């Protein structure tokens, strides 16, 4: 671990002051290992270059009619074309946003407003906090929210979703494609095709998908899909929403007429150009080595750390492992690993300085105690096998030590 680092922990917030070595992998301090890609992926070199390029020459307001404005607008046109060509969609079906949190609000609230007489929304217990809270808000206004449970593998059941979705009553279905917590990948293709046949709009939280598993919206014909740039190597504060042509949707937030009247606010040209560059690179990257790397890591953990368990199973993101250790609080393990130079994540949601057990893990049938014992390891391109070897050695050492302490 870098000696210049001084850490201070305030509730759930880790404030780190330290020198960043420019030459190090992903700009990490020397000796650090980053295994929390599902929280944020490091900025891709190509995305950083694109950001600088658009920042240098495309800084004008893309809605201005003058030449400088048109240069900025050209970056947006190209970005929309990239989103379309990488996903099998049309450029006009993409709206650029400030991130998935905004995209999810826009998709759900915009579709609910467009179908006010069908007041049932079907979702799952595996959703990210944003979807959970937007739907809880609608529930408070009298909408019926049907939450389909998860199997022990962490996936929602396609059959249960379809059984709950009736064309006369269901305004929309909102589902997570791949879980940020366990990596579970549910059967979106079958559900998307059947819901299209029933003419029920489907919103997919696809945030964890690009660059990890195939991301094609012609193969998976969802009506809406939400993305966040920083999960695939773009900067934070930029995202996208796919709105299929002729989808039932009305604009949810007042403001200017940017994004063809579908979103107000001056466009983040540099961020959007950077995000499109990152997406184009992420979706063609060779990730075939990840699954075996992850499986090998998991089987060595299970063999060498007594009382260890894999959380979830079945079809999963190739670079995500959720692991549980009997008798060990994930927050204590996370902080111990952090002291030893390794960044992972815990299975607990950090809310107002309090750690609640993850509703997703509870939804899979874990007890609150078990949910508090779960850590998430997630990696990406640039992770090397020795990163996971070192983590394994640390787990072998630290898990029994924490149990004894
Ligand atoms: N959905 C999923 C599955 C996520 O993992 C995240 C981020 O953690 C979000 C939505 C929200 O994304 P953002 O915070 O970038 O708006």
C-alpha cells in the first residue's frame, strides 16, 4: 500500500488523501489493487482522449446555430450513431442524460405518465436502489407494484414476470438485466419478446451489461434501456436512455428543448463523445478470459477458506463474484482488505451512515446476517491474474483472523 495514503472513515464514507501515480495502472497508488469495477470502471485511455478532444474543439453549446455550435452538435450526432450501430438501434432512439439515475427516472416516470390508466408495474426484488425508490414513489401515489422474487442464483424468473403481466392492467415492466451485486444475468430475451407481443413496454436497467455480455437491443427488443457511462470506462455524470420508436412515453422533467425535446439541459458534449468512444471499445473487447479467471478464483477461495460460500450462481457476468464468509462482517473484511491495498465492495447498501442488509441479497433468501457477510469482487480489462491471487492469499489469512478477533 502507498505510504503517502492517509485514510479517514466517516460512517460509510472513506476519504482518502494520497498521491496518485500517473504511471500506475488506472492511476492507482503504487501497490493498490482495484476490484470494484461494478461500482465504477476506471476511465479508458480512449475515453479520456475523446473527452479532451471534444473539450478542446467541441466546447460550444450544441444548440447554438453558429459554426461553433454546429461543431459541438456534430459530436452528438456521431455519438448517437455509435450508440445505434453498436446496439442494433436507430440514432434517434437515444437520449443522452446525466447518468443511469436520470435515465431510470425518465424511463419509468415517462412511461407511467403515458399510460396512466394501467396502474400495475411489474418489477423484481433484484433491482438497483434507483428503480426501487422510483417505484416506491409511484406506489405511494396509488400504483400497484408487483415485485417478482429471485431464485437462489440471484435471477428473477421469466415465467413469474410474464404471469404477473396482463395487457389490460400492466402499464410497464421494469427489470434489471444483470445484477450489480451478484452478477446474475436473467432471461431478458425471452421476456422482452413476449412482452413486445403483448404490447407491454419493458424497461431494462442495462447498466452492468456493456463490455461484459452482448448488448444488442434488436436481439433483446426492450422498449427502454438505461445506461451509465462510468460503468464501461467513460467519465461519471453522463449516461443514456434508449427509447424505442413509438414507445408510450412523455417527457418527465421540464426544461429546454435539447435531445429533440426529450430532455432539457445543455448537452455534456465532451462527456457524451467520451462515452460513445468508451462504448464502441467496450462492446468489441475480448472478455473470453474473464469467466475462467473468475471461476478459478472462486473455486480456490472455496477450497482454501473454510466457511466460505459463493452467493448466486447460474448465468452471471463473467467478472463478478459475490462471496460470503461465515462469522465475518463484510464491512470489517472490506476495511481490512483496503488496509492491505485491495479495493472490493460489501453487499450492504450504505444509507445515511447506516449499513442496511442488501434487499437484493435478502430477496435471494439470505438472512440479514448472511447478507452482512457478503463481499463483491468485480474486475475488468487490465486486471491481471496475480491481482486475484493476491486477494486469495489475503482472504486465506484475514478471514480466520477476523473470526478470532
Ligand atoms: N443501475 C445499476 C444496476 C447500477 O449498478 C447503478 C450504479 O451503481 C445504477 C443503476 C445507477 O447509476 P448512476 O449512479 O451512474 O446513475
